[in-house]
C-alpha cells in the first residue's frame, strides 16, 4: 500500500510535466529484494510546484527542497497512518558549502537527476528508479557496488564526510547491516576525519548507534567502529574494555571487550533499544575497577561504578529520562541473578516485579551464554515465574495507611517501614488476612 501511494505521487508529478523517480534507500532495498521501510521521491518540480499539486503537504524542509506528502484521508482510514506513511518529495538539487557539517549553506535547484545524485552519500544509496517502467538510473556505479558488497562514498569521500560528518557512522552501519566491506578510500577518509564526529549533535550520534545495536549486526558494527577509529571518539568507555582480562574460571571467552561483543552478537532481532544499550554497558565499570587479587582477578564494586558511568553516557547522548532509568536499572541489577537461589520469597517477588523485567532476564541469559554458560539461575527464575500466579506476585495489600490510623498509629515515615514489613510477610505466606497483619503490626511495632 505504501509503495502504491509513492507510485501515485510519481504519476501525478509526471502528469504535470515534471520528472519524478523513487530515490535513495528504497531503490537499494528494492534491488536487494527487500521491502523498504519508507519511500522517497526525487523530482524536477520545485517545492512550490509540489505543494500546488498536493495541497495537503508539510513543508518540513522547503528551503532544502523537501516536502512531505501525506496519504489521502481515504487511504489513512484504510490503514496508512498520516504520520508514518507520508512520502518525502525532494527537488533535484546541488548543495553548496556545509559550514556546520550538516546543512548546506546554499541549495540550488536543478532539473537533472545526475546533478542531484552527485550530492548524496554512498553509491548504493545514489540510484533512482522509475516505478512505472522499472528502469534504474545509476550514474555512480551503485548497482555494481551492490553486487560486489561495497560501501563507497559518491565522488570524493573527503568532501562527502565534510558535508555531513554523521555519514561516517552511517557507512559503518550500512556495512554491518548488509555484511559489506567499506571501500578502501572511504575507510581511510573515515579514519582521518573520525575526531570530527564530535561536531555532530549528540542526539544524531545516539540514534545512529542505537540503529547499529538493534538492526541485527551489532557485533560487526562495533568491530567496524573500533577498526575505523570512531569507537574511541563516540564511546571511549567501550574502547577501554579492550585487553581488560577476566578470571578464566568465569569468563573463558576472553577479555571484557570480547565478552561484550559476544553479548551484542546474541541480541535478539528486533531488539528493544534499552536492552541493547544495557547489554553494551552492563560491564562498563570493569576497566576502572580491575585489580589482580591473590586469589583471582577482581572488579570490586564494578556494578556501582558502572552505573555511574552508564548514567554519564546516557546524559552525554541525551537519552530520555525514561530510557536512562531502564538502562541504569539493567546495569545495576545484572549481577543480582546470582543471588536468586538464596533470595527470600519477598525479595524474589519484588525483584521480578521490576519494570520491564523481561529485559533483565534476557540480559542475564545473554550474559551467561557469553561467558561460562551456567543458566541455573535463569532456569530457576523461569520456573518460579511459571509456578507463581500473578495475584501471588502482586497481591492486594492486607492493610493500608487507613487501617494503621484506625489502629491508633500516627501518620509519618514509620508507615513505610510498617507497610513494607507487612508486605514481606504477605509475600512469604506468613500473613494471609487483615487480622493477622494487624496483630503482626501490634507485636512488631508497638504504640
């Protein structure tokens, strides 16, 4: 349905005597026989002309020649949402100067697709497709690079990366996603310009790294980041894991970097972004806490140290408070699974009641399978969860503050301690009625 809508836009532009083609990543994906996530249209029509043909448009980047065309209301009612299905229609253009390393200083509209393609990032993203005749317009050798599995900058890679420095990270992501090699000159240019990634907004860097982590080839992406020199620039805390030895009886796989890469390789696909970042950062506190003790290698307090480091990384990359909270929870709690066999029932039930506990459990599984492969705690948690009814995991409180007040207790900080102790007894099965709970309170917390 989305492709049909994009094709209808091409038809209408041509009916008004304008050139129009599918362009960019959707052409690449179609040639790879993959369903594109979205469709872009490139046209000789100016933004004003596009908006005259399609009155219901969003001029999100008209100064750069970009207009969003939403689906008609009848298509929205049939299943195409207005926001997610809007087609980006961009006027053929050439860009002049990139003072800020992202936006062109000047845009000159053109009438030829050849000139438009010359400004794009990589050859595999630089082709156009006539959706009516299926003719491919390839002025940059994109089809051959698709066939050969090469990520190659269009034209001079020095120029492409100076225009938009995020393209360096995009080259890594595309190479990992498609299991392609990066062209030698393109890779050399990334190495020379890697420190300039600091000029890119932290939100854009975060989003690109998140895509690398969640697209199914995270391990390869981080190997490429490391080999290109970009890892040291964007996540020096991860680069610091290299060569940090671990006790072989628990980590026969190797150092902290190797262990982390193994986790990334095993991430599910699709993968929640917070789980992916939790896997990446779960041992970030090990390098600064490494020490060789008489008995074995130790990482004293690496969980708390790692939690503080993870928080700094999340703040640096401008994660939302919600995502930061979950990522930090994953880091802080990943070692607690070792205590599960010894946990009181109340402690266990509170443990598994953490928000998004399924991510904690999955991180523990990945951690075990990437080290000594002992899944005893993982299996025990799964068994106890299956055997415990939901109402027993989160029972209705036997008493509340109102009952405490009625029993003569004055409201105050002590209420929290009393109610927590009652809930412990309830979760452990020692207290099963309001009467037994009040009797427990009178004995343990006399007036």
